[in-house]
C-alpha cells in the first residue's frame, strides 16, 4: 500500500454466513449419523434431495435447559461424501446467521421468491452449490444468532475467545454424532467478521489436536472471504481503495494523506478533508460499489421507498432464479464509524435504531425460516423457544477481545495449515487493499507471482501464492459476499483449492 497511516474515522466499515445416485451412493453403508437429524422434506422443494441433509441442535456449555443450543444444517457432498472434505461455514456480523450463506450464497438451493405475498419461496437445485464437491456444516454461532438459542440469556454475553471455545466444543460433539466424517479432510471457512471467527476457532482446534483431545479432528486448513483481520491494515485500506477505484479525486486523496495522521486522527484538518471523502461515497452500496443502494434516512426500514428501476434489475447472475438485490446496507456487516476496535462491538440493528440504515430486506430467508412447517422440517425450535429468525440479531452482546488476527495466521500457516484468503474486489466494506497488504506483510516468499486466474475461459480475478500454503486471491467484480455475486467462479476456486490443484 502506498499509504501507511490514514485516518478513516468517518469510514463506513462493516463487518460486519439426482435421486438415482442416492441409491448407489457409497456412503449409505457407513452411515452412523443420528437418524433423527435427517431431513426428509422441505416446504417449497418438490424433487428429491441431491444428497443427504441433516440438521438440529448440539448443546454446549450446559444442558438443553441451561446451556447454549447451537443449530447446524449439514449438507453432505453430492459427489463422494465418504471422501470429500467437510467444511464448516460461518457468516459474520457478529450476530449474523450462517443461513445467509445457505440461502443467498453457496447453499444447495436457489430460493425463488413467491410472487404472492405471504407464500413461501420455491426451492430449486443450485448448480453452483459448494455441496457439489464438499460436505458443508452451516452453523449459527454464537448462541443467540439465527436459530441458535439459550434459555439463559446471560449466555448471550460473549466475545471472540468464548465463541471460538464454544464452536470447538460444538465440533467435537458434532463429530461424535457423525463419526463417519472424522477421517475426511476438515476445513473452516467464512466471511466478513468470520475473519475473526475462523482463525480463532482454527487455533482452538489445533490446540485440541495437540493436547490429545478426542475425537481427533482431521483439520487441514481454512478459507476466509473479505474478512476482518487487523485494525490498522483494514482501516488504512479504505482511502487507497476509494482512490484506486476512482471514487475520490487525486487532490482529495493528497489532502487526506497530508492532513490525517493515522487511524485515530480526530484533528479538525483531518475531519474537514475527510468530509469530502464521505460526500463522495455516501450513496454507494458499501458491499459492492458497482451496485446502487437506495439511501433514505427518513423512511426508515419499513418506509415506502421508490427504488430506481436499475436497482430491481440487480443481482442478475448465472443463478436461474436470481434474487432481486437485497435491499439493505447491512446484513452480514455493520456500518461503523471507524474500524472494528477492541471491546464491545456495535451490532447493526442497534445502529439501525439510530436511524442510520435505511434499506432493509431479507424477505426470502426471513419468510422461509420463520415458517413453522419449515422449522419443523429442519428440526428447529419454534419461535416461542428459539425466537424469530433474523439475518442479524441484536440479542447478543459481543466483545471483540482477540486482537489482531495476524499472529494467528502466522502460527497456523507456519504449522502447515493451508490458507486461502479471498476478496471480492469491489467490496468497500472490507476492501481487498487491506487483505492484500496484510497477507503480503507476513513476509512469506512468493511462489506464484500475481497472475490472473480463470473460470469459464475468462479472467475471474488475480492471485498471488506464498510459501506456507498461503494464497491471496481476488474475484473480479464481486462484492462482499463473493459466491452471491459470482457463483460459478466461486465454485471453481473453491473446488480447485480443496483438491489441492493450482487455481
Ligand atoms: C446463567 O448463566 C450464567 C453465566 O453462565 C450463570 O452464571 C448463571 O448461574 C446462569 N443462570 C441460571 C439460572 O442457570
Ligand atoms: C406505499 O405506496 C403504495 C403505492 O403508492 C401505497 O398504495 C401504499 O399505501 C404505501 N404504503 C405506505 C406504508 O405508505
């Protein structure tokens, strides 16, 4: 990066988840999973499941009455579940449900919104589901998020370290219930604030393996998309990004660079020049600068806003039933004045209450996951027990207490665990500039210098590979939630990386 210390205190930073084959599948014979967790039908889905799906609760830190009941949805691989890797997926927030990944990003279905209000969406097979090449555990974490709950609400008071320890406990119990998957290679993945969840959890898992904790998890590596990592790197990434993307002029760039000394510069001169940056970017969609977002601080989240037509056309992708663009400025991330700092993290609904955030809608996921028949089908507790499903919750109290993730990445990669760090290159929320800079700062030898990678015979982005199995990769034109914008490309790099091939 050209710039070392740049103020960004007005920065909106967000951090803010074939039926015939089944009969001959090789894994039938080794199945040991609890039958009670098997999903046999799903409202809105009319054909046969392409692989086995399981879901339910695993309780940690106490019993069902006193502990944390963590909800998972497990999609076994549609290819060879006996051999394919098992991947844990975590959305960020903190406070956001991993059903975001399931419904909107790389889950087994595409959800087609109903044209009739109040009706459930229709589910179709997603040809770019990550379950084409791996088994995936979608986990709602920490307790209080998504369908996970505790009857003791003081368990909703948590932080990075507690969450990592709880999720590790979850994994040990999960593998006890699904012992047939213990031998498969295991990976941890996630995006946005999961940039914190993933390394901290990976570290717990590794400590467990080294400490002889049973069952032994066959942990191989981790994958993070547009992940929060380090206050300084993430903070300083913003101005170079908006400048490089042509969102601010050279002279504004030079002014900010001259007047702002560091992340926390609150001087008048810095604030003044920073206002120019704010004015330039305030109406952009922070999750993908190519997409419009309607801002209207007067209408609030339920207001009758007149969306530009182009807005409704967005989100068109190779998915056969594209969602209209999700009308929100948050979701898996929250707009925050400044970077993620140590201490309590502001959850996005709290900011929304202050009138900061206008565009809200996650109708498809919200209507589906709050439907009682759906909840019954997926073995989730009703609203009276687990509460309403929300994309991101405000019922947890979350403390960012693990500090920078850079020491974690160093330890894990030096120990030989593989790491794929990827960025949708049009995300302004956790811009690629910071991720590129921190991966480079580890100082590892470059073994594959910056080059395009391709998907469908087109350049899909760029990558640089380092020693110690570290890869930094961009996805061209993608926003914060890469598989949502570029499903085919995402499945391509995902499957190549998991198979240990060159991307
Ligand atoms: C609720 O959880 C807290 C924190 O774990 C604990 O101190 C307290 O005793 C629990 N309360 C009940 C009623 O179980
Ligand atoms: C929203 O706009 C429609 C069409 O103009 C109108 O019928 C409806 O009453 C409005 N709703 C609210 C809440 O203002």
